[in-house]
């Protein structure tokens, strides 16, 4: 009986540990996806700024003629 309770306890703790590891991996994946999204948003803003800079430069060059 004691052996069965001990084995059941070990099994239960193992399942809980694996469940916790799985949640941690999911959280890390979600965090990585958020970071990628933030990086893409920053890159998009940089591209917009570059386009605005080129547009202003072209307009200033055409105004001189």
C-alpha cells in the first residue's frame, strides 16, 4: 500500500512538473512572437522615415530647378 501511494505521488509530481515545463515553453514562444512583431513594427517605422527623408530630398532638389 505504501509503495502504491509513493508511486502515485511520484507520478502526480512528474505530471505536474511536465505541465509546468510545457507552460513555460508556451510563454517563451509567445514572448518571442511578440518580440518579432515589435521588431517588424520598428523596421516598418524606419522604412517610413527613410521614405519621408527621400521624398523631402527629392522635393527640395526639384524646387531648385
